[in-house]
C-alpha cells in the first residue's frame, strides 16, 4: 500500500471499528446526521469511540450542523477532525476551526469538471477536500449511497490543497480508483456494508486488502 490513508466511514459498532483497525485504516468516521442510517448520537459516541485505537484518527461527519451538536459531538467523541457534507460556507468553517482548534475536511459533490473549482473557496480553511459523487436532488443524504463519479475528472484539479476520494468505492473498484486518480486518501462507507448502515467486517477486510495490493 503506497502510503494511502483509508477512512472507514459510518461506523456504529465496536466490531466494525475493530475490523477497520485490524485492516490498517487510518481514520474512523462517525456520522452525526439524523437522516443517515449511520447516525449516532453524541450521547452514545463516547462509549463507541473508546474502541478506536490511538493509531487511528476520529472523524465526525456533519451536514449543516447546529453549533450545539458540533460542541457535544466533538467533546463526547474526542474528535480529531470534523468533516462537513452540507452547504457550509467558508466563513462558517473558518469560525468553527478557530473556536474548536480542530482540523476541517470539506466534501465537494462532483458530477462535472466545473465542480472541482468549488474547492478553491475553502483554500486556507479546509485541511483536506473530499471529492464525492453528487447525489440525486431528491435524496436527503449527501453521501453514502454507493454512487461514483467519473474519476478522470480529477486530472483537471488545479489547486494544491490536500484531497481525498469518496463515492461508490468497494473492494471491486478501489484499485482502479487509486490507479486512475492517484488519490492519497480513500473514504468508504456503503461499499463495506451488508445493508444501509450495517458495516460488514469481512467486507472491511476485503476492502483493506484491495487497497494494500495497489
């Protein structure tokens, strides 16, 4: 595995966390968004995230959250990184970063080459840009739906911000995704599930093996 970071997102059980850690994942992702089948409450976060080893960073995923939710989740889960998947403006993320002294990831939905340029708005604010597939307009979920985009679009990236790839990844296609894009970070959720919100330890292991084989 050529120094590729892997985030297993939407973890909801100790078993799934342990599978991610055993496979060598670098980041453990926890979703704080009620509409998601992977949602966890800040109240439950402390008991769950205690299973995350020191070798992994804890990422909280939010969609246009209220300040109170952010505060509770960051404290309860002892988050290292907050990832935003909504319509959060650069000014808000700058304020959050200043208030909480925490790393910021911003997801950018992609369907065309012009979408890549939207990342520039977060330059100097976001520590990483996560390029994800744009979900259907009718969907309440901004990600985690197993949808991919044309990875060749990433050849047109012009900014120098750290970035990662998400959207529709699985053990079947992750090697191709890495080969096409050269991404330094992979983010997977539905691709390692047996049903929406249900992580499959075997699929996690298979995914990590596929990444390591690249």
